[in-house]
C-alpha cells in the first residue's frame, strides 16, 4: 500500500483555498514542528489525532502534541512505511506562523 498524505487545499469556483480541518484548521498558527515517522505507534501524550490519508482510511495519521509551557504544538505524522506527499502539496505548511522545522 502507498501512504499518500492528502492535500491541504480545496478548489471552489476556480479558486484554491486552504482547508480548515485536521491540524491545518484551528492549529495552523500554533504548530512549531512537524515530524514524519514510518511507524504507527501513537505518541504517549497527544491532544488529538487526525486521519490525513488521501483516501481517508487511517493509513496516515497526524498526532497533535502540546509543547510544554506553551499554547503551541508539535505534529507527528505517521504511517506504516513511507509517506508520500500528494501532488498538490505546495501549500501544505502555508501560514504556519511559529513553524521552525520539519523532521
């Protein structure tokens, strides 16, 4: 199985918009770090999880992990094997204000 991360945009009336669900929604301006892991073990302490697979079959899961002493978060995106970006991933991290690194 190929694990595709779904795109973070949608098209409407010939315009492209950022999606407001999963961690892209209310957390876009609070994420400081994103990690991609080829394991499917949930982190010890996460606040929410999201199915971010292209086919919505839970093959790619994003975990929102609170940073200590802050209202910001880290995101760990996990799948059993490699995670492939969707062809339309150019805005995947658009408007991530505090974003410092990808791992």
